[in-house]
C-alpha cells in the first residue's frame, strides 16, 4: 500500500501540482493566458480520455508493478522538458505527453491493485488509505514548495525579477521530477509482481480469444458502472476546480502569490484526513450513503463562494470554506471506486470497469480547465470567479441527484 500511495501521487505531481499551487507564477513564467493554460490541460484530458479504456484490459492482463513503474519513469522524463519552461506550443506538447504517460499504463493498474489489497469487506479502508496517503504526500510536497518560494522571495514574488521567478519555478519542477523518478524505483522493488493471468479467476483470459470482448461487453451491460461514472464526473469537476483556488485568493482577497500558495496548501491537508475518514465511515454506514452526504456538503460550499463578495483581510472566510468544501471533495475521492464492491461489480473485470468509468468520469480533464480559463478571461476579476463557482455548483447538484439514485438502486439489489 505504501508503494501504491507513493506512486499514486507522484505520477500526477508534474501535470497537476505545479499549476495547482503556483498557477499565477506558471502563467507569468510560461507566458500563458488562462485560456492558453486551459487549452494545454484540455489536450491532457483528450489524450487521457483516449487511453483510459485501453488501459483497463491491460491492467487485467499484466503486472501492476511493471505498468506502474514504467509510467513513473516516462513521466519523469517529461518533467525534464517541462523544466525548460516552454511557451504555449511546448505546454500543449508536454501536457499531451503527460496525458499518455500517466494514464495508459498506470491508472487502471493502480485501482485494480488497490481493490485486490482491500478484499471484500474493507474497500472503503483501502481506497481511503490510498487517497488519504496520496493527499498527505501532496500536502507535504506543496508545503515544502511553498516554503521554497517564501525563502527565495521573502518580500513576496510580485515585484521579483522574471529570471528569479524562472529559476524558482524550475527548481520546483525539477524537484517533482526527482520525486517521480524515485517513486518508480521504489515501486519496482516493493510491489508484488503476480501476473493477473495466473489468478484463478482469470484462467480463461488468453490473448487471441474473445474473452477480452466478452469482459468489455459484460462491463457495458452493468447499470451501476454508468451511474458510478456520473458520480466520478461530478466529483472530479470539483477536484479540478480546486486548481483555481490560489488565483481566486489573489484576485478576490488581495493575497500575494506566496500567501495564496500557503493557504491552498493548508486546504490540501484536508485531503488525507477527509479521504480516510470518508472511507472508514463508508465501510460502516455504506459507501453510497457517504457519497450523498459529501455531495450535499460540496454543493453548499461552492454556492457560498458563488454568491459571497470577498474582502481583503477576511482570509479566514476563504480558509474555512476551503476546509469545508475540501472535506467533501477529498472525501468523494476516497469513496467512488469503493462503490465497485457495494455494486457487486465482478472482481474479474475490475480493470476493464475502471477503464470505462475513467474514460467517462475523467472527461473533466478535457473541459474544466478550458471552461475556467474562458470564464475568467471573459469576465476579469471577481465576476469571472463567481461564474466559475456557479459552474462547479451545477455539477455538485447533478452529483447529489445521481448519488441518491445510485444509493436507492443498490439498496434494492441488496434486498
């Protein structure tokens, strides 16, 4: 599990952490507008969407150790190019590359390995530990990076020379690159290496037979898979929206870029506690029930940001609502794949089911960053951010509705 946790967060440090915690600096140093950065990240989402599904059958056939380690090393190689701080076209190229390296060989293998680790009765614990551990690492790395910026720019980054900004951001990127490569070495030597085809339940799975298509068709006929996909979409929209919080802190509350990075890093510390708590409560009170509760809390948090008029000097309001919304947002990340066991999705098709759920559920990688960039550029200042939070709240409302439908359907199945 430690290997899965380290791999599960390190793989996304380069494509997500850098922009999540240092978005204003990235825009400045890379010479990008919000729309251009959103476009580059949308390319990531398109490539990811195309590779999620084929990654599922691969995870059902090949060793998680091999797939995960190879993904980490190729992603670290991309980090070396990212450290050159390319402009718009280079950003499109590198985020597109990350879309391939972080998904095809990695994602379904990670989720399948976690389900196998959790057994039948502790799926919430397994995914809660995975997401909570990933959140702990993310918060730690973000805090260290924010401290680095504070050390380099003790008077604030706003008036710093461009070359100083470039060097500081390059140090952050190279640090994340080193972590990613090291995680690949760690997982290679710590993960067990059973070949999935050696497991008794997969004895009939052989290349060249129709079993691959039979598994795919079996997954496509499961209504719960499609509902879980919608749950993931709505939860992931909120998670992608978290990337905007540092810029919102600067624009709405008048914070410096360093202060904004710090306050968002504090919010990120909710991820380990919320994910683990939600997973454990899900094992006790049903994962579907906890999913409904998290969406209700998330909807309230995002509607508050949509209607609230921030003022400099009241940063505690921002932090409090980040903590509330973060509890729901990160709690959902510790829950939605645990729904597989409650929905009685056969373990034999876990990888394929993960591929289908992911290709549908992670489509926000395609449109959320781009939509956010357009909304912010079209209505500069606070108005653009409020429009963005209305956009996020709409998906939280849909997620609440779908999770209620799923909970009732699963209850009927268990009667």
